[in-house]
C-alpha cells in the first residue's frame, strides 16, 4: 500500500521499507544484494546519507537512515 508524502523533519531519522509485489522475492542471491548495497554505500560514503542500519530479506528490505551527513 502506498502512503502519501511525508513532511521532512530536519535531522530526522527515517525507516524506509519496500516489499516485492505479492511478496515475491526481490533479491535472488548475494549478487543481487551487493548490487542493491553498492549505491547505498556510495551515498553514505559521500556524506549524503547517514546509514544506521539495514536488513535485506528475500522479499523486502528495511533501511534506517538520516538525510545529510
């Protein structure tokens, strides 16, 4: 279910989650997981996002992050 836009909170920490359609797998193997993590790690390394935690399951993921450095 899609939710409406949220107001940004300066310094706010966000929980981002997405699940595959009909709960189908979105990650088939570790290569898929690495391909997902590579750009996430790149924005964290550049200071665009502070990454606190993540978990990658077969059919969904969770990321806890704060925009900005």
